């Protein structure tokens, strides 16, 4: 398992590199986008490292009593090791610390491993965003109460 640490704008290039390695070109966020997001009110990021090497991250926005996981990724060769679950648990703790009541995210209808991770963490489908992704695929909108953060099912 890795260690999740809170990171800020000085890590924008690291996060952009991870994002590039995890997403198709049309869905990648560059260093400028990462830096801009990390400079926005209510946005924080957690970086998971394995043996000192960046392996993945999550970016979360907390505003007006709600939290949203903006993106979450784990490098392909670190997947299936529980790192995404660690990032989700970190997100729930951050949302709770920011007094958010609900946490939401979008996940591709085709990303079954991610759906399983979120479902195991207590997320349930709230809706669908049609043609949300660059390839035209739909996104499931998932959510859960943050009050249950002390009892994630993952």
C-alpha cells in the first residue's frame, strides 16, 4: 500500500504527468490546468506514493456543503493494489473535515473497475450525464453522504 499526502500547486507538473499516463489525450489535464484548479477555492489534492514514487492522485473540490471528486487516477502498473481505495478514503476524510454533507463524482459507464471501487465505498447512482466524455460515452453520477465517512465499506 502507498501513503497519501496532501499536495498543492508545486505538484501540478507531477499530477499532470500522472493524468497523462492514465487518460486518453482528449481527457488529459496539463500542468496549467492542474495549477489553475489547485489555486481555486476549496480544491485540494492527495498524492499516493509507493516506495517514494508517485503512483496516483485524487483532486477534490469542497464548496457550499458539497464535495466533488474532480479526478482520480492510478498508474496502470500500480492498479489492483488498493491505491484507488486509499484515495477515495482520503477524499471522504477531506470532505468531512471541510464539513461537506454529500460527495459526488462522475465515472464512465465503461470503467467497471472504478465503478466497483466507488460502489464498495458506499457511492450510489444519482443520475447519468449523456455523452459526457470525449469519446461520446456517458458518465454515471455517483454520490454518498459524507456523514458515513467514518464507515466506508472499502
